[in-house]
C-alpha cells in the first residue's frame, strides 16, 4: 500500500496555502473537487495529510483518480514533489523534472459506453468486488448510477469473479477488461456461441452429456464460480399450469413476436397481467410454489434458426438473478433440443420436464440449454433480483 509521507516542514510556511498550491499543481480540477472534502474533514494543512494512504483518502470521499494523483505527487524519498512556482510577473516558472513513483501496472478498461481508457491498478491483490464498487463510484458521471452487482467484468472472454483478485485472473500489464451491465430479464442468451466457451461441447451435441467425467463438470463449475450444491428443485410430477393457462401465455408470446419477430423474445408481465391471463387461482398456485419475492415475470418464446444457420443454445452460466423458477409451457416433444442442463457436484443433471411442470434453482447453480434445432420453445419465468423485494407488481411492459 502506498502511503503519503511528508517531510517535516514540507510545503513551507502558510500550511493551508501550501496544501492548496499542491492540489492546484496537480491540475485536472483536483483542487476544486478535493478541497471542499478536505475542509469538511479538517485536512487543511500539510501536516494533516501525513500518514494518509489511498484508502484513507477514499474513505473521506476522494475519488480513486484524485487519490492516485495525490499519491503520485510523492517522490521516492517520501517528499512531496513541489508544484509549479510563479514569478512575480505572474508567469509560471519551469518546474524541476517531476519524479512520479509507479506503484502499479497499466491496463485498459472498456467501459459501459464502449470507450476504452487506460487505468492504473495499484494493488493487484485487490478483490474484484472492491474494484467494481470503486468503478461504480468513479464513473457514475459517465455511466450513470449503477450498483456493483449490476456490473460484470470480462477478461479474455471469461467473467471475473468477485471474490478473486487481478492476479488470480492472470491480468498483466496492458490487459483489457470489458465492463458489461447486467440488466433485468437476463436469463441467458440463446445464440451461436464460440466453440471455446466453457462447456460448449456438451451443449452443441459434439460431446455427449453422459460422457462427461466428474472432474470435467467440477472444472466447469469452478471456472464460472458456481455453487456445486446450489438449490435445484424439480417439480416434474406436478402440473403448475394447465392447458388453458399455458395456451393463454403462448398466445400472448406469439402476439408479442408478431411485433418483434426476432427468434428469441421475452415478454415482461406484471403480476396483475399474469393473473388476468391465467386466472387468480393459477397465479396464486404459481407464487406459492415459488415461495419467494417475485421481482420480474417473463414469458420467453424461442424459435429454432433455419437449418442452414448455426443452431442456438444458451451457454453454461450463473444467473444475475438470485433465484429463478421456470414453468414449461409447451410439450418438449414440440421441439428438438433446447434441453435444460444443470452442472452440480454430482455431475450433469438433465431434469425430465413435461408441459406445465416447473424447475426452481439458485442463481449460482451453473446451467445451460442444449442447441435448439427445430420447433418453438416457450417458458414462463419468475425472477428474484439481488436487491429485490418482490416489487414487480408496480412495473409493466406488455
């Protein structure tokens, strides 16, 4: 950890003036941002800065970028590099060569706005969770307000895990980290995924699920930071929704698809709208089975691509949502492929599902869907968000 150490008497007489002059010399509007914070925290002299490190500056509200600039103003011997001095005539004298201590490595960050910027990582042992929290704070004027659990970081095609560090992910000088915002309705992406993606061979049909060795499944779970003992309830012997209720939801999804003819579409419903479509009794039955806060309700319609195109599947992943219930709306015999696969501590698990049955699983249980090669697949989803309280009743998009 880099610590600011000031030589006795550094900054000369006048205390406050010396500190202001130092901040002013850093440029980039640092003084305008930092001085009000310092005044509030009674850091109004050079002596008051002595012993503060980056985390101390951050704890009082100084942004990461400004804290780094202040730390960089410290020379190798611990003395503050003097700011530019002005002649009597007002001109800025040429300052002595500035010595900046490099305590980190430069990487590139591709932000939510698609722009790439360079960033210095001072501590490669910092957990990604902490780094994401600081990114949300320091970039809020660019990205808008975003919570850290909504931010996913990708390095070399793989998601970075919150409880691991930069070093554990193999990030080196010049590495590129991509930021992705996870949004409500994120229940996996049906698409033609790159063959190198974790576990793809088990989903595209090139390797049989039954042929997977326990070590392969365990490695897949570990690579995605999944939970091998995550919740997985299978209600294959219980009809949650009858034929009439399922038909009403399928008709609603088809009507939505006529307005949005993409092969994979998601229709968002409020609880009131769902109850209107399937009836109050069926709605209560579904909520009682889920037994948890409902923050979002979706009906998904996925249609297989043409035979000449690459089949679509949902790659193995963990969810942004804390908990998910999926109700099968049409008979799996109506389509080929599109089978739900769970990766558990006991190996791959492929539940036997029938029209009207349900599965409930936790967000950290690794799962995917095999390639959909023909037909149309329909499903109803109940979702609980990470900070959810069952408030989806007040939102609607139908």
